[in-house]
């Protein structure tokens, strides 16, 4: 498939860090979703993680739910393993979640929950129930699995709370100041993948979650690499004279799009993983960059200034046709399709550079309120967007739900963070 396997001279691989380098600070929208009562789980004393709190936080960040504060829940709403439906329904909540974590065989713990309807035809009905075992190191993942089940039951859409994100950390003064990291979507279980003395940029996940493509300047010029996360092998994919940037995988796993200037101006190319061959998509005097595939892999969106200012264009592989997509705003950059919709997430220039959603009719809906946003990446179920921004004078990450209901900053406890990339859905 790839032809050139290289020894990593500027690259180090390290063990997993368990705590969160990213601290989520909520900035808006927590009261706009569907009201849900999450009772504290009855837990074995050895389980220190508050499972219900993780579930509550997951649901809130999606923008679809508004979990109630524990202090506002009726004390008689859940007792002796039974839900007092009338008492909890009186709060106006549509659903309640109850559960427990008990000791199981082999040092594992059984995590069990119920989602109970509180209003209308669902009143008193158990809408979802699940029980599974997990060891203490995987308890947070078990909590995210609970969130996934609840989210899918209510919305009909798969949850993405067990997904991973990738991003670049810059720590000034360190021997290897540039680090490519992965973490759970909420910042926990951070893992260094690559460390380098030179800049790392624009990581992109393979659709199976086993590899990351990224740009490295370790030889003083940009080159695109593909890193195998488990085996720690890597492949140099593109190191032509000039620009090698913005790798992006096709969802069907057969291609990697990128920007190359090897033939003159920056144009869009893709590498066919089956044929081991590069193909050129655009040939224009303008600057074409930031390619990203449509969810069906049949089209490529990219940024071009061929119309005078940067806007989003789309290339259809079947029709071999190019069309302009965005017209509103001074500039539109960094398009990312929202799975399951005909909408795009973009960075638009309106009073600075902000995250916006462009719907199929061309209307633009502002999602962020900051002014130095870049590098958006959409959750694989389309519910959330993670992006880079400047917060309290330092570059960090932020999350906004794709409907704009929930907003949060994820400032780092050390260093500056940029170029987030949301990984694929995990197996059910």
C-alpha cells in the first residue's frame, strides 16, 4: 500500500497519561436541551469515578440535553432501586437515568443503568437498559458507553462519547516542544503519539481509527506522514519540493487528499491507496487548499481564492464538475461536512474569524462568539464541533454543538493546543 517505511529520528513514543490535560469550562447553552434527571449511581466503594457525573456531562455537551443539578432532584424520586415517576415528572424532566456499579467476578465491576420516560406515552416506561462489565481503568469508557446508549435511544443517532480526538501541543522550552497527542473527546486519557523538535500540523484520522496523517517540518520543510498508532510505524507520503499540506482521508478509506505545489501553484491532489498513485484534481492559478471529502467519498470540498477571496468549492468525482458552494461573508475557509446532513461547518470572516454552519439553502448560522477561530473538526455523528481558538491569551480548543446550543472552552493546563481532529466512531 505505502512504499516507504522510515525510522523516526525526530519522533518519540510515550505511555498513556490517565488524567486530563484539557479542562472543560462551560460558556453557554446548558439550559437549552431536553430536560433529563440523572440520579447518582449506587456504586461500590472501590469505584472512585462518579459515573453519573460523566454521563450528565456527556449529554450536556451534545447540546441535545439539559441535565438537572443533583441538588434540584426530588429526594423521593429514586429510592430502594425504584423510580417515583410522579415525583420526578413533576420537575418537568422528560427522562430520568438511574443505575448502579457493583462488584463482579475477576476484579471487574458491573455497570447497569435504566432510562425511564416521564412524560406522555413514555411515562413510566423503561426506554433503555444495559448492563456490562468493566475494570477500574476502563470505568470512564463504561460511563461513556452509557451516554452513547441514552443518546441513541432518545435521538435515533449514534452517540460519539467514546471517540478520540487528536491535536498538536506546543510547549515552549521543552526538548521536543511539538507533540501530536490523542485523548478521549473530553480530554482524558491523553496519549503522546509523536514528539518533535520541529512543527507538526493538521492531523487527520483514518476512517478505521488506526492511523493519523499529519504534516511535519522535521527536515526544515513540510512533509506528509502517516503514523500507525499501535505498531508505531510511519510512512512518508509526500515530500515534494514546495508545499505538502492538509491531508484528509476519504471516509471509504481508499484515498488521502492533500494540497501540493509540486507543479506550480498550490492545487488539490489525492493519493490512491489501492493504486499507490497521486492524482491531480485542480489546476488553477489560484491557491486551492484544505481539501475534505464528503461523507459518501464522492466529492471534495476545498478552499480557493479563484473568485478573488477565499470561498468553499466542491469537486464532484462522478460528474467531474467544479462548483462554488459559499457566497456569504468576506471569506469562508476550512469546510467540514456535517454527517447525515447537507450542511457544512466553516470558518467565516465576520468580525474576525468564527465557526459557522452553512446550510443547504446557503444560509449561515454563527456558532461561536470568539474572533480567532480555526481548524474545525466535526464529531462523527455530526452533533458537536471542536476547533482551535484563542482563550485568555493562549491558543486552545473549544467545543460547540452543531446547533449552537452548547459552548465550552477546553484550555490546556500546559502549553498551547491547536489543529484538533475528531476520530471515527468506535464499535458498538
